[in-house]
């Protein structure tokens, strides 16, 4: 039983579809080590210097700096400091972390928020916690499996469709129109 040309084209397109989605999934999985390293480097280079600045101020003056002092020590004005926020009160806390800083005493605690380019990453002083995207190898594996699932779905649907009564119905209908 030879395959019809339309069936051959279908299977070629299906193979291309599978290859594209497997390639995308593999790229996601393969880049995960680099993304994890970039995340650690961002914390070390962008967040930790601000934490060190606040801690050295605390040691020297026995209190936390005000927002104005923080900006002055950083050597920038408020307008120039677009990628970093030093938060010292409830009014300035973004909604996404409000529940984590609920009922804080702001006299001894602070939040540092740094813009990552697409999202904010935070440091909470009270419990010495970083709130970042926390990308891991598990996330990469899930991305790979999702892409593989998307790639395989037309094949699974094709097999399911061919094994049901719907296939016979559509074949009979399309035969009358000369589609298959």
C-alpha cells in the first residue's frame, strides 16, 4: 500500500514540526546553565553592592540611611536612579511583595528593588531573602517537556483521529469532494 502524495507531504510537515519544537525545547534546556549563572552574577553585581552600602552605613552611623541618603551615597539623584529602589515604608512597597513585608518595623528593615530589564528583583533585609526569578534545571526540563508535548500533539491527534469513527466520516465526505 503506497502512500498518497498528500499523505507524504503531511508526514514531511509533521516531521518538520516535530524537529522545530524539539530544537526549541533543547535550546531552552541547554541555555539553563547560562541563565542560572547570569542570575547569580546579577545578584552579585547589582544587588549585593547596594546591600553592602546600606550595611556599611548602618555600622558607621548605627542606623539605616534614609532614601535621600541612600541615593546620595550611590552618587546619583532620584531621577538618575531608575533601576534601583530603596524602600523604607509601606507606601513604597510594590504589590507583588506586599504580603512578604506585611507588619514590618521599618526602623530596622529595608527592601532593595533592582530592575532586571523585564522584571524587578528584590532583597528583603528582615530575613535576608532574595526574590528573583529562581530559574533552575527543573524549570528547563519542564520547558523541554512542554515543547516536546507541543511537537508530538499533532502526531497523537492524527493517530487518535484515524482510530475513531470521525476518520471514516471525514474520509467518506472528502472522497465525494475529491480531497483525499
